[in-house]
């Protein structure tokens, strides 16, 4: 892929993170030899301003029947989606006698369960069979499939058009955005809304949170690029609402063009993005330099601790950590293991870096000297429950927005 996925303009990467494995490809020792790698290199489209990775693995390698990511494993995310549902109920569904909502990439049903519980007609679409099964088990009506115009037609025939279509941390995963936009256009009522949220490019640039860049995140959205990408399909950006999730996300609200007036928040955001330079190559040159500094600083800390014979473990075997581990060259010599609460990851090794993933009890029962906080996007939740680690003298290594050690 050398042309923009949105407007076909030729792309030049502004940096490369080098060869990367599948971010969620936790593996056993026997699988090391056959591990798949691709080059992770992001680019800014000069025309439509979409930031995207150039090469992407085949989706079947990433989303399959043993995809190890369950959103409900985070208590804060569960709360976040409850509030998201309540907002939609209040703002978008109160006028409709028999509303119908659809979620693209519904994961384990963490958002839709709030509609299912209220007896609201709903449908989840989830390509990973194991998480879709978890959703169905909760009473969330879910089909295992990828969303496109064909599926949209089928849903309209069976359930009618939707009042709201939602997606959380999903749109940025879909390389063929056009097919989704066409499907949304077909499935959405004329007075309906399409609401999605994803990690926000403005935060990524500001905080040097380069770990948001990995195989699944084919796009790093901002207001400018979202507006450009959807307007050719008759969808207009009418509101934007910043979110604290995933270290800084943006919720985008779109509606059929001309059906509603855009809120002032949209123009305000676009102006702020122009000021931040999200539409200019110089910004990404600086971003690359910031990534290189972050890598140097983190390795310096880890090498120093290794020399001093300190025990260091990782906290949270996140998808994002795959970029950090492989870009920085972090090895099991630096980090003994990574503690993670997801049973599917435990007993396996991290992609590329092959650091063992162990159950949380391994952290809790024998505290290390230092914990490298890979799950920094859950920092508030984690700090709340790990007071004892700090009290015992344990220290945290953070790398966003800069590398530092804290108590
Ligand atoms: P995420 O950053 O992509 O949401 O993934 C979070 C990962 O971190 C997931 O594998 C679960 C793990 N985790 C813990 O091990 N302990 C925690 O307290 C939290 C919040 C997450
Ligand atoms: Zn483009």
C-alpha cells in the first residue's frame, strides 16, 4: 500500500518503527520460529490529512476466534460505556417510539448490554468469534461478521434502519473505511446519528504516545481527517467530544449531510488542530524526534536498573506494549515478565520481544523493585488499587508523556 486509503494520494512515511509482529499475537515458545513480522511505518496524507500506517497485516491475522482482548476486563471502561449509552439514550433516542441501535465491533457487549438491559432493539457486529460469543452470552444480540454495505442491506431488510450506529475503538481498525461509510449511509435513518470514538491524534502527538501506533490502528484520526474522509459519503461531522479513555480519545458525531446543523465544537476543534499543525509534515518530523528521545530515555533507565541488579516487571500486556517493546528493543533481560489479568495471555510470551506474560498473582505475591506501566491508559484505576506496592517501596516507570520514575 503506497496510496492513501481515503483519497489515493501517494504516501511517504514520516518514520518507521521497524519490523513489528502482530500486536495481540501473544504466542507460545513453539510458535517463535514461525512468527509474522511487517514494517510499521506511519504517513500523513498531504491531501486529506489522514494519518495512517502504510503496510498492514491481513485482518484475519489480527481478528480471529482467539482474539485475546476483552473490554470488560477494565472496570473504568465498563463505566465509560455505561455513560456513553446513557448519553445516546438521552440525546438521540428519546424521540423514537421503538429505537434500534447498532454497534460495529461490539467486543464482549460492554456498550450494548446497557441497551439490551432496557429492552431496546439492538444488534452488535463483531468479527472475533470468541468475544462475540461472550456478548451473546450476556444477552446482547450479536453476529460474527465484518461490517460493509452488503451486511447493512441485510440488516435493513431484517430489522429496518438504525437510529444510532456506534463504534468504539473500532473505526481506526478498518482499512476500507469507504465500505463502512457506504454501509452506514444505507443503514442509518435520515435523522439518525453515527457516533464513534477512537484514540485522538492530537493527544498522541502532544504526549508522544507512539504506542497507539500498531497493526490494528490503521488510522490515527483527528477532526480534520474524519471530516474529509466521511463527507464524500454524505456524512457530516456535527459534534466532537473529547474523552479521557485510551490516554486521550475523541468522540465524533456524524449525521447525513444537511440533516442537522454542526455544533460550534467542530470548527473550534478544526482550528485548534491547524494551530497544533496536525495537517503539516513538520509536526510529524518533530514527533519522530520525540519518539527517538523517548526510546533512548526508556532504554537508559532499563539498562541502568539491570546493571544495578533491580527486579523490573511490566504491568499490563497491552496491545500497545508490542510497539514499545519492539521499537525500543526491550528484552527478558530488562523485564522479568509482564503481569496481566487476561487469562488468554497468561503463560504465553509477548509478540516479538518474547517476554513471559504471567498472572497478576505473580506480581502481587512477590513485588518487584520496579513496575513498567505499559497499561498507562488505565493509570488512575491501577494507582487506586496498587497503593500497597508503592507503600512497600515499589516504584513505577512511566514513559508517557515522558520517561520518569515515580513512587
Ligand atoms: P488495553 O490498554 O488495550 O485496554 O489493555 C489493557 C491490558 O492490561 C489488558 O490485557 C488487561 C491488562 N490490565 C491488567 O493486567 N491490570 C489492570 O489493572 C488493568 C486495568 C488492565
Ligand atoms: Zn488522503
